[in-house]
């Protein structure tokens, strides 16, 4: 009898402990999964990806050209820092950080092309797009792999650069490019300001407006494609953000050329 009562009490205690454990697990698992899902959803939200893409377009613009001008080798070697960070985030950061890692890999391709041009070939504007396109074959391959986000970012940035160079040719600014970038530091701001003044006439203004409208339409179409539920949806959103940001950066560059040429990043 005594042994039976002890056994029954033990069973009740065990049952109570088991119930408590189940309750604790039921309470803790949702909290953990909720924190994980919130973090994961933040990094995979369309607006978040677009923010990262825009930030990674703006970052190199006013930093890369002067750095590559002063210390081309160190600027070029920084490519491997970006590439290493991107690969590390993609491989070891889990699914939540893979998108950011892929974007950094795309940035490394743009950074390498920019450093090669601004470091050693900046006086030859005809080579701008060919040199910036140094990673284009790899980007085309990447579009059909899980790295398509970074590849799409790189291709859209290159497309924005091509639009910019085309407008520089059409407005006559390209002819003065070598003079601006090769001028002494004391004279370069004045030359750049005079070059920007050439755009204050009806024909250049009309061409710039047409180019801006075309870029905005293309970015809008990309954004609409990105809203579709497909494997390329996020890639289209990132490409749209990168192209739109390129337009805003060109506008800031033009304003700086008018008012503060030294801060344009070109000299």
C-alpha cells in the first residue's frame, strides 16, 4: 500500500513536471519563432531591400572617385573587402543575411570597375563603360543562380551609368571631361563649373528631361515586375531602386557642379 501510494505520488509529480515543461516550451517557442520571423521578415521586406540597394549606390559615388584618384591601388584592393564581407554574410549569416551578402557581392563588381577607371583611365571617357562592365559576364551568369540579387544590382547600376554617359555625349559635356579630370586642383573646380553652365540652354535641358523620364519609366516597370510573386521579384525591386537612385545621384552631382564643384567627387 505504502509503495503504491508513493508510486502514485511520483506519477503525479512526474505528470505535473511534464505539464509544466510542456507549458514552458509552448510559451518559449512562439516567442523565439516570433523574434526570428520579425528579424527575417525585416531583412526580406521589399522596402528594406530597396533601402539597402539605394544606400549601396550612394556610398561609392562621392567616395570612390577621389579615393581612386589619390590611392588607386588601395581603393582597388578594397574590392576584396567588399567581396569577402558579402561571401561571409551569404555563407555564414544564414538565410536572413544572404540577400545583403549578395548585394555586397554586386557592389564589389561595380567598385572594381570604378576603381580601375578612376584610378588609371579617368582621362579616357570612351573607356568608362567598357571598364565599368568588367564583371558583366559574371553578372549575366549570376542572374540565373541564387546570386541573382547582386547580379541584378550590378547590371542596373551599369545601365544607369550608360544613361549618364550617353547624356554627357549628347549635351557636349563629354568633350570637356579630360580637361576637368586632368586639371590642377586649383583650376578644376572652375572648369567643372563652366562645364555645368553649358547645360543651362534649351537643348541640354530638354535632353536631360527626356533621359530622366525614360529612367523613371524603366524603374517603374521594374518595380511593377518586382511586385509579382516570382523568383525574380526581389531582383526587379533592387534593380528599380538602384536605377532610381542613380537618377537622384546624377541630380546631386549636377547641383554640386554648379554650387560646390570641389564636393562633386569628380576632381
